[in-house]
């Protein structure tokens, strides 16, 4: 008896000594340490808690957070405490509060304190100030939502009673345990259950005790809805609900547990006197007997190798066998350890082929339960094996859990016993749990007497090694981080009590690191010590360095960008601007910083910028083209790209501006070139179409005009004056049609004139005499002619045609009454585009300008005025060829046409011809256009002529015409057939007349082929298309003359007479001139 008391007294003293050391550590740590019971009342706080919160321990202990702190802060603390109690494990929280010195943020590690029954009775917390790392925290969830989540998730039945003994709320587990739904019991007491009066009183007594503030616990028999009786463990707790006193009853179904208790009572008595390894063997033996298993073993994890397990007890076929170790991998134990209960009813050899033990023992059924210490860490497992299937798995699980509790309790007892032998075990958990490295220095020598694991990890030493390292080995050695300075600061901490500073230290591997050091003098174990709390700030230093580097990089990129960059905050204020923007807009930096960017954009864009900037700041980039204002007020075309950007921890907008002046100019030039190309292609296509139409029309007109001419020469027509008048009128109409065709050919550039050196002013002055009568009496003609303007190269007839067409166009524009002004002079043009061909106009020109006072030209009409047959006049009042002819003739001589018009302001046509260089003026041929000599009196012709034309109507006309002249004419529509006919008898014909444009063989090709048969055969060509025929080719082919459609019979007769009237010997001579005076095309 006395020995037991002595041992107890010794244990009490050891605990007291340990408690004293613990209190010293708590009071000297830089962390806040505290404990609260399950109701939230403080059990203890350390000195750092008092210093930080500004509240003394005597004002805190015994009180809840609601009594000590503001309500919102207290609610958050209580919420976290309840979560730890509910989870039953350590949890870290970030907690923020203002304790009088500004808002602070703490990293609080809270863990439950368990009583002997393993029930959490309190919460212990270690809070480290992390304000420098975090400036903001997330708001805690509403406590009511937490209550509801815990309430509904509980596996136990939870019943909330009010003071009237009515159920206010029940959780889903209540229906599972008792069988009554929530709707069946809310607002009711026990009237729905057939309990004896004494049972009802016993239950109400539990509620009354809780209403009085006293928690109560009892095991009672309960009746389910289906009539089955179950054993329940009921705990009633006082509970405040919506400001009113209530009782929270927690009911757990312990029916199976009670059955197990009865079954295990004898086993419990048998092992009550055992401990250690003997206890494990006894538990294995009784467990095998209870479950009728062939083998039972208890194993714990190997501390040296956590992949292996050490068997602590093994019962096999009723015998205790020698312990051993085994690898976890590939065994069913691997699925149990650190996880949960597992039950395999059979097929172990197939499920775990790597474990040979099953085949050797012949077992086929396995059940295992993990073992975990009081902190929830996995430490081992208990397993049973059987050659036949075990009983109900739920029963096996319950039995294993009960035995597991006893095994874990024994393991905890052994661990506690071992921990008690060490003088520092009582405070080691707190010491080691700190996030800071802690060093305990001897007061006199400064050597290390203790360190925590964090210090070992930071330095790279094992604990024993670190304790033997001198302070000089832990400093960097680079001034001011030297051994002498370290000693000086320790002495300063001795004098002042505390000292904080940043320090550069060295790891075991030589790597340098940054520390935030707090030195504090303290009494530990009755001896003065210097505590060093060292926090790792390498990351913070690296972050600071990275931020500095990024700032430098950002600044370098920002300033080097060729685009203008402006950094704006959420209030539209300019925070930064680069040199490119300043150069682009002409501002000084101080003119922009702090001002709104809206002041530097045109007024019409300010609303757009103010609308887009908030969207960019919120994370939505934008891109658009706009104009900005330079410092001188001029506008600049820019492309703007706005992107969101974090700057100084806050959202900003980075606006990038690219000068689009060159791009806009290039786009305009490209558009101008494209328009010019389109116009040129259109005019070329129209010209080709016009030439084709003229060719076909010429063929028709040739036969019509020829037949009219033949009819007019008939004796009947000569005797009938009226008929002669009709034919004369028909001939005049044909001649007008011929003129129209010539205009079409002029437009398509099929008819080239003779280029001469012409003084435009002099030629216009002469031509105006002819033009004036066409204008009418209501048009006032004004002229401004500069005779000093330089000469140009042009056909005078074409110049007169251009002037006439423009004046007629002006007359029609004024409606026969108004003013027309004709002017000639020198003009210097730059960077303009021709209205008709869209070509660039640039250089020195002689300008013929015709202006009118008409209503002007609409834009949609201006785009088409140079197209052939396009006219805005009424039908029958114009052909639509006037301006088309102007286009063709002007561009034939390298000129351009500019048209200027304003609605209601008249129109101005400016014809521009390039001036001749001075040295070229004298060299230009000045011969005038040839004239057609009068036809002599007709004499009959004699000879045989072959006519070749793919148009039958034209060919038949030609045959009849030649026959009226006394010639023997033959017509063939195919040039190949004509060649074959001549080849049959080369001397058959005296001359050949052929159309130039024919399919399969042109007239020139036919002439060349005929020359191979007979080189003296005269060949005449006629053409109405206006295509260019090379004079050398004509000469080489032996062609005598090229005539123009529609044929003038007089010119054709003259050409034939020149050949056929000559003696035969002369006809056999060389070919005559290639082009007749009147027949060039």
C-alpha cells in the first residue's frame, strides 16, 4: 500500500514538474496558446495571448468568447471550436480580429483534448500571427448553416426539446433508429409511444436536468415504431435555440454493443490483470475463441520502415506462435492499415496472389480493423483469419472495434509511460507543433540546449547534431551577420527581455537563408534561458526580389515599346505612360499623370472610353480603332487595345495605342489602286464589247449602204424624184449610223489619229466657231484661253471632237439656258485620281476645262458617266456615247479627265494632256490628215474579181456592186474554199477582195497564202473592227489597200480602177502601196 502511495506521489511530482516546464514554454512562446471547454469557456491562456488581445487572463478564464470579444469575432471563434469538436481532429484556421491595435490575422491550429473515455472535452489552440502574409480573410460561414449541416450529418439521433417537452426538431438519423418520421414526432412528446409512467418520468428527468443547465447521460431501453425494443445511450445537453432554453438530446443505438458487452465481459475480466505483450497475447486468444477463428494477430507499423508491420501477438490453431515482421504490399492488411474495416468472405489466394500465407495456412476468409492512436494516426491493425466463412460481418466488425479500443488504450498507456520518463515530454507536442523554429540557448554560454523539429529541418541537421553545433557555425559570417554580432544581440535580449530582427544564417549544406528572429529571456525548468523563435522568410525575400525584378522588367518593356502605353486605374486616372505615347502625342509626362484619359480623346469618343474602361478593369479586353488628341489639338488615328492588368495589388487597365497614320494611308492607296484597276478592267471590257458591236454593225451597214447606193444609181430612181429623195434620206441615215460606229471605235481605241504638235488654245479658238451654233441662243459662252500654254501631241480632229462633246454635254446640263465656260491653260496636278480610269494624276499638264452652271452631277451618276450608251436624257435625245468618246480620245494621247461637281453648283470637266518636253516639240510630225481626191467620171471596169467574206449579206452586196461596174465577180463565204479555188487556177482572177476578220483564217493570212500561189495577184482587205494591222505585214502579204467598213463604193471603185485599168504587164508587177489614201483604218 505504502509503495503504491510512494509511486503515486512520485508520479504526481513528475507531473507537477512537467506542468511547470509546460507553463514556462507557454508563457514564453511567440504564439498565442489557449484552451476552451466544449461550452466555449476559456480554461487557460498564455502571456502572448494577454499581450496581443490586451486582456488579462483573470478577465478571460471562465468566460466565453461572447463575454470577451465583440459578437462577430466571438461567433467565428466559436464556430471553429465546434468544428474541431465535431471532427475530432486538428484543423487549421485563418482567424482575423481587431484587439485594439488594428486588425490582425492569425493561423490558428486547433485540436481536441480527449478525456479518458476518448470524448473531446476541450479545444486547444496555437495561433501564429500571419498578418504580414495575409491582409484579408474569408468571412466565416453562418453558424446556423453549420449547425444544420452537423445536425443532419450526425449518425446519432438528435432531438431538440423545448421547455414544454415538445420535439422542435429531429435529424434524419432519428427516423432510422426509432422508425418514426420527422413529421410524426415534431411538436409531440411521448404520447405516441406506449411507455409505462416510470419510463416517461425517467426520460423527462433527463430533459429537466439539461434545462437546469446540467448535462445528463443514461442508457435506457426504447421502443421502435415496429414494436422492437432497442438499447440506447442518451445524452442531454442544455442548448440555446433562437434565444430560448432548449435541450439537445443525442441518442445512439447500443443494442449490438450491449450484446457484445455481455459476450465479452468474461474476456474483459480475464485480461484485466495483463499488460504489454502479455495483454496482446491474451486478447488474441480470447478474440479467436469468441469469433471461432483459426488465426488472430495484432501488428503495429515498424517505426523504422513504415512499409512493414511487426506482429505483436499471433494465435494460430489455438497456439501462441513467435512474432515476426512482414511487408504490407500485396496483402489484405494493406487495404486495412490507415483506412477502415475490411471483410473478405473468400477467394483470398486469388485476390492477393502475392501473399503466400493464405495457401500455406489454407485460410479463405479475412477480417481486419485498423488501429489509430488518440491523434488519429494509423499505428497498426488487428486481423482474424478462418478456413471457413466467419459469422455476420457486422458482428465481426463490432467485436474487432471493441478489441481495437483496448489494444489502442494499451498502446497509448505504454506510450504515455515511456513519455513520462522524459523530462520534457509534457510540453514536446506544443514545442514541436510550432511553425517557427525554436532554439533554447544556455543563459551563460549561449550554447544550444534544445531545438524543435522545425529548427532541425531548417538547418539540415539531426537533433543531436544540431545541439552540438556552436552558434558561430549557424551564422552566414558576412557582416553584419557575424558571430560577434550574434553574441551582442543575445546580450541585448538579456538586458531588454525581447529583441526582434532579420538575420542571415547558414544551413548545414552551406546554403544561406533569411530568418525573422525574436529573442526572449525566459525561465525554463527553474533556469534562465534565451529562447529564439525563428521564422522562415526566404519566400518573402524571394517574393520581394521577384517583385523588384518584375518591376524592373515591366519598366524596361514599358519604356522600350514602340506602341504608346498608358496605365489607368479604375477611376480613369493615368498612373503611368511611356515615352512612345509622349512622342506620339506631344505631351509631357507631368501633363498626364493623375488626370483622366477622357480629356485626351475627342468629345464624341469620351462616352465610349468611359464605358469600356470598367469592362477592361473587370477582365474583358477590347480592341477598336479611334482618334486621340495631340497636345496641339490635332487628331491622330490609332488602334487601341485595352487589357486588364494587376498593378500594385489592384486591378488596372493597360491601354496600348498604335499609330495608324501610315496604315490608313496605305489602306487608302490600296483602295485607290483597286478602284483604278476595277475601272480600267471595266472600261477595257466595255471597249472590247463596243468594238465587237461596231464590227458586226459595220457588216450590216456595209450591205445596207451599198444597196441604197445601188438603188439610187438605178435609172428608175433617177427618173422618180420622190423615190430619189427617199433613197437620199436612207443614205443620210446610213451615214449617221456610220458616224456612230466611228464614235464607238474611237472609244474602244480602234481608230488612231495622227499625232501632231498642237497649241491647244489656238486649236480651241478655231474650233469654237463651229461649236457656238450648236449651243443655242440661250447659252452664254465664256472663254479664257492661254496662248502661252505649252503644246501637246494630239490629233487636231480628235481635240475638236473632245471639245464638241464636252460643250454639248454642258449645253444639255444647263437645259439650253445658262452659262458655259471654256478655258485652256497650264496645270500642275498632284496626288489626284482620274475620274474615268481611276489612275494616278501627277505632273505638268495642259488643261482644257469646260464648266457649266447646271444642277451638278449626283454621285451615283458620276460613277457611270463614261460608260458607252449610259445617258440620263430622255429616249431619242442622246446616244450616251459623248463622254465615252471623250474618255477614249483623251486617254489615247496619255491624258486624264477630272470631274468636279457639287449639287446645285454646276459641273467642271478638266481634260489634262501631258506637256511636251522642249526638245521634242520640233520633231513631231506636222503633216495634216490626207484628203480624198474627187472621183473621175466613171468608166466601165473589166476583169474577174473574187470576193471573200464570212457575212453572206455583205458578200452578195459586194458581188452585185462589182457587177454593176462591169466586173465578173465571184463570192465565197469561206477563206479556205477561196484558197482552193485560186489554187485550181491561179490566173483565173484579176483581183481578190477579202474581209479581214473571218473565222479559221483572217484576210491577211489568206493574202499571205495566195501569194504563195501567185505573187502578183492584187489583194484588197476591208475591216470594220478597228483592230491594229501592222503595215509591214500588209506589205509582205502583197495587200494593195486596206479599206474601212462600211465601204465607200467610190473609194473601192477608185482602188480597183487603179489596178484593173492598168495593162496586164503592169498588173503583173510588184504590189502597190499597202494603204490607199482614203482607206486607212
